C-alpha cells in the first residue's frame, strides 16, 4: 500500500498485528508511525504503550515478551523496530509465525529499507500492512505540498506557490515540511500562503545567488559562476537543493526557447513561462549565450545531473554541479 494512500485512509482502516514500512523516504515513515500511534494507542501522547528498538541490537525474546504484555493503563502496545533490516534477516522464522498467528495485545512495526515481495514473510502480510514510503515523482510534489499545507498547518497553498517551493527546496519531503511550517508561522493569520510569501521567506537569498550564477553564465563568465557555486556549497547548501533552484531557471529558459521557436516573441514567451520582470533582461542574455542548439539540450543536462545526484553517477555532487555550470557557460 502506498504511504500517502494509507495516511489519507487511516480512519477507515483496522489495525494489523504486524506492519512493514519500506522505502527511501524517512519523512513518510515518520508520518506513518505517527498515524499508527494514533490508531493503535488512540493518542500521540501515550508513552506507556510505545517502545522503540534499534534493528541491529533488538533481541527477539525481548520484543516478543513486550509485544505480549499489556501496557500500564492501556489495552494495546505498539513496538517499532527502526532500521530493521538486520532484525528481519535474523528473525525471519519468528516473524513468519507472528504474521500467521497475530498477537492480540500488541502491534509490531518494522521500519526497513528493502522489502522483497517474493519472500514467504511478505506473502503472509495483508496488503494494508505493507506500506511503501517512497518520494512521489517530482511533478506530484507541488500537489502534495498543497494538501499537506492544508492538513498539517491549516493553510491554503496556491499552485504557483507550491511549484516555487519545490523548485527552491528540492524533492526532500522533510525539508519541504519544515519550510511549510516556517511559512505557516510567517503568514500568521492569513489563510493563504502566496507565491510572494515563498519567494520572500524561502527563496530570497538563494534566488539572489542563483540569479548571479545565471547572470555570470549569460555573460560567458564560467569562472565567476563556479565561484558563486563554490561559496554556496561552502556555506552548507545541499547540492540537491541547489539543483532544485537551478531547475526552476533552466526549465524557464527551455520553455522560453521552445515558445520562441513556435513563433512567439521572446517577450511573450517570457511572460508565458512566468519569468519575473526583473529577470527578463538576464533571460534574454542567457538565451543569446546558449543559442538554439544548446537551449534544446537543457532538459537533458538537467535530467543527467538530477539522476547523477540521486546515485546513478560515481562523480561527487560538487563535480556534477560544476560540470553543469561549465556546460552552460562555455
């Protein structure tokens, strides 16, 4: 079961005796554990009925005994095994017996990275008990931000604001949640978080740096652009977040170039692509510097760098970003 679908349907679901949370998105795993805590213990504040173990140190005898012991002033216990891959490997047989004979007094949650669906243990579990915690595709993240802003913070997030937030922050859902929390406080009594709010609070310093990088690129000053990139990295900016800001500008450049090829004036194309007035002169210069052929390669370069940062390349993240800047500047 997909984690987002699980979170939306929690009130309609019945607790299982054994859950497996698998995937690469830790934020979603934390959200699912919180939801299970409400479901099983009827509260996020109940600490008597909750226990947590590290997967590389947990012993089956201890987990089994606690699982079958009613908590103080409670009717059910919730046990969470974090980083549970070694625990599953070591105690697979015992877990198969638990899956076949559910425990009435406790719920066990295994938080793992890998979960092959072909194993006997996986086949014993109900589909509602196997929850995949995976980052949604990038194009779905703005929609998730809008939904999450309403559910978690009671704020309306416009579509344009959601797209800008994802562009600036990148695909890290935990970081997106943190920025939404800051925006909720920043906007105070306003019910809506606007694109201007996102740009002012989240993007101001990063946007200024990115504009400077692209101004240097447009002027063919690759060394200057690399210097600004180096300062951002030295200041602790995450490479994936820098690429998120890059991608916003590169997608705009590519869209303007495509619309211009289709017959629109450059000015019309920039308005259609959402280029702010203060940035239009820079975009024109950048497009002249790139030329038609290289403008048509922007999506390919962006995709190559994105996949590289996510593990498809042996090169360090800094090198991947520097290579992209050089490709744009030369």
